[in-house]
C-alpha cells in the first residue's frame, strides 16, 4: 500500500460517517471503563498495527481490550481470562452497537454508555442509526495515513523534555493529536467542563484529520491555547502553510504533503515552525523544555 495514499473526502464520506460512529461506540466504552486522567488523556483510542483500539481496560478482576481490525474486518474483544470474541464490520451503526454490547455481556462485561454521538451534527442515537457504508479500501487508506502520521508525530515528541501528551487518536473528530505544554496554568475562561479540563494549562497542539463538514479536505493543523497575540499573523517558514481563521489554527493540506519529495520532513518542518512561533510569542522557557528541535529519536 502507498504510504501516503489519496483520501478525498467525497470518495468515502458515507464510510467515514459510519466509521466515525463505530469509533465513538468503542471510545465511549473505553471512557466508561477507565479512570479520568488529566486533559482527558483516558479518552483517545490508539492506532494499532491493524486498525485502532482501546488501551488496557480494567473490569473487576480481569482486563480487556477492543480493536477495530481493518484487515479481518472485525471488532475484536480480548479478555485476560483467554476469551476472544469478534463481530463483523458488516452491519449498520445500530446493529454494530447492539452486537458490541451483546458481545461484552456474553463475556461477563456489563457496561453502560450513552447512545448519543458527540461532536457530530447528526445526533441520531446509535441504537436507531440505520446508516451503513464500509469501503475497505478507503478505511485502510485512512488507517495507513494515521499510522504514518503517528510515527512522525512521535519523532516530533522526542525533541521535547517538558510535559507532553502521547500521540492520541480522538474519536470526537477522528483526528490525531500531540500536545506540548509550557508548564504554566492557562487563564482559559469557559463554562464547558470538558474544555476547562482539556485547556487547564498552556499548550501547543499539532495533528492531522481527514476532513469533515467544517473543512472538507484532509489537512495537518497546529494551534496554541490560549492563542498568544500575533500567532495568527506569524511568519511560518513551511511552504504552503496558512492560517485558517474559522478554526483558529495553521494548516497544511495533506495533498501538498503527499506530493512532496519527503513528506516526513515536510510534516516535521510544519510541526517545528508552528511550535516555535507559539513558544516564542507565548514566552515559553524553551531552553528548559527542549532537547532537539529536529525531533530525532
């Protein structure tokens, strides 16, 4: 498979909508079975060698995990008592939800989640959502890009010795994200408890998503929270990089990256250039926080 395959949103929009809801079901199960971690770091899923899945989930005297396997086209449940169960990625959102909960119940894992999707305009409950589309080729393209981006962002993470998140796959918007922190609390005013926890400390985030109704093409993004004065107009040296006011972030279109002679180098340049702007304008103690701006492992 091409390391950086094309991923035009219109070509797999229906599949993306189905996959998004399947991911939210799995993500909500992880959220229900884990202890809350700062900045909601117990929420994201993990990119795996076959798709994406949960972290290790405790339940009574056992542990378990769930993985959406895009090679075998199944959701796989593995339990520490040796049980392995699967359901096929072949039905509607409602059937996937029902079969997933039944599979867990049969394994002795009784857990409740809200059937209402989040961060999606269409909030049809999972148990009443009849949509189904599964184009395996495009799902594998999405996974392949996500796995490549995870590896590149991990290299970028290695250049920072301050507080940093792992590379995380957020099922709210189906995006990959990595955050670096200045070490200072943020003066972020919001009544939303989710945002209050997520942005409790100054941060710079960089990541990738496959596009959605807000921005209908795949792109890399970078933002600072709170955004320091002058960030939106900062001169970023990365070619083809631009600031997108509606989303309050710098962006670099994925199609530009995949056409570049060295996509990895271009992504790292975008990460480093936008981070440098955020850190300088935000007066971060860069000498104390950084090890190698090239992000070498």
